[in-house]
C-alpha cells in the first residue's frame, strides 16, 4: 500500500518529542537509578527549558509514538494479507527482531528502551488484531485513562496518610561519575539501571503504550487516517475534538510543570528538585501521566490538519524521510547522546545547563532530518529498517 507521507511527517515530529524527553536520562543519569530529579535550574533560561519540556512533551511523545507504532502494525498485516503471506509468522519474526534490538539498546545505550516492550505488547496486539474497532477503542481508553487515575488515587492516599516519605534519592554525583567513567564503570551503571528501569517500563509505560496500540489498531481498521487526509472527516468535527483535548491536556500539564519547576522563569529551589520537594515530584509525575493521552490526542489531530494542507506541503516533504526511518533515528539518537554524555565518549553528564541540553536536542533532530533526507534520496529504507525487514521476510531482499 502507498505510504502516507503525512503520517511519516507526524512520526518525525514524535521523534523530536522522544528525543526531548529522553535526553534528560543521559544528561542527568541519576534519574535512571532512582527515578527522582536531583538537578536544580539556576537560570531562568534553564528553568524555562525544563518547564516547557514538562508542559509540552513529557508523557505525550511516547503516546503518539506508540499510537503510530500500533497503526503501522495494522498496515503491515494488511500488506501481508494482500500478498497472501502468513501475517502471524511475519509479525512474530518482526517482534523477535525488535526484542533483540531492544535488549541490546537497553543494555548498551539507553536503559529506558521501549522496543522490548513494543515487541512483547505487539504479540498481544497480534492476538487481538481481529477485535472490533469499537472494542479496541474502549479497551484502549480504559488503559490510557485507568493507569493515570489509579496513580492519582494512589498519590492521594500516599500524601494523605501519616508519615509519607520518598524513597532515598541516592547520590547524584556518584551516579554521574559512574555513567561518565570508563567502559567497565559505564557498563556496571547500565546493567544496574536496566534492571531497575525495565520493570517500570513494562508495568508503567507498557499498559499505556498498549492502550495507544489499540487506538492505532482501531484507527487503522477504520481507515480514519486515510479518510482524514482525504478530507472526508469535516475540519469542524476534528477541531471540535482537538481544541478541548489540547486545552484540558495543557491545563493539567501546566499544573504538573508548576509542581515540578515552579512558575515559569523561577529559579527558586522548591519545585526544582525532588530531593527538596518529594511530594511535589510525586504529584507532578502523576499529573504528567494524566495529561499525556489527552494532550497527545489533540497533538495528532492538530498535526494531521496542518500536514494535510497544501500550504505546508514542503514541511511535510521535509519531515517525512526522518519518519520513514524512525527506528534508525530512534536508535541513532541514543548512540549520539551516549557519545556526548557517557563514558563512551565525552562524558558530559551533569556538566551542561538545561538550556545547552535543549540546544543539543534541536541540533541533533535537525541533523537527523537532513541526513534522513539525503539517505532516502538514494536508498529505499533506513539501515535498521532494512535489518528488521530482512528478518521479517526471512531474507535480505529489499523489495
């Protein structure tokens, strides 16, 4: 089936969000060991970068990325059916390839890897691929809303009970030194962090990612994306869905950013470090989970409305190649960030300001857009996409 360049462009935008969210685990690796923020923001510019990240990106980007991943699975199954191929065997080979890449990625580059979770959840989605779209939407919404609401209740009970205390935050400087140290120190850190992070990804982000998978399944089965791009869904209806979602999501995210970082431009210690305000950190993280799916829903509609416009055709064409090789770019982001912040390269963990880290994000993403465009002019798919395709089809053919 014909690739939709608007969806590839949306995937490229999601990659920016993934990069902007994940970079802090490289720049401040202590977050991987205990899950608490420890770095304060010393200048208004630094605080604004962190505030904007929470407001616009945290908890949203991976929901969009997961939705698109689930949507792509539907299209791949449809392609297999049209070719008369076994969709189950082909999908299982693809998931196996993603699982291997995920483990390697998690151990050696980024312990917050999502590919292994996608591979496991993909097998479950495969079993549910024939579920009616309305039931897929219902189950997806329950998962996307249920976990944040449970966390909200749990947070309320924890804070209303007597003797609330946060888990020990550990030693940030020791974590940074281990992460930015030599290869043995770095690998020890990675293995320890991966053992701690993996269950949290599977049990925390996993259910919400699967909820987004199910929404992607329903959207793919009903061809809602195609109908939206053909303007068969009225713009007024899309706007009616988009505006409340964005308003509600931004309101909740604003409250989360205030809890975590204080008012915009503030450099007050309270709210800038979870070690100083563990209750604020707990509430803020819960609100991020609550806002994520709602805001992500609004983002997807807004992006499709923009990208389907002829006025933005050049933007769509510029973004699309990066989305076509999103797996390569996702893994490439981790490689570059590890070379910048860890002992594998420059070892700059904990040494760059938040504003400088934001500069790294923009520079790396723009570089990926340029390199992806050059790559796709000469080749049909990215390097990691070619590898996964070879495993999926049982050969190295590129057709």
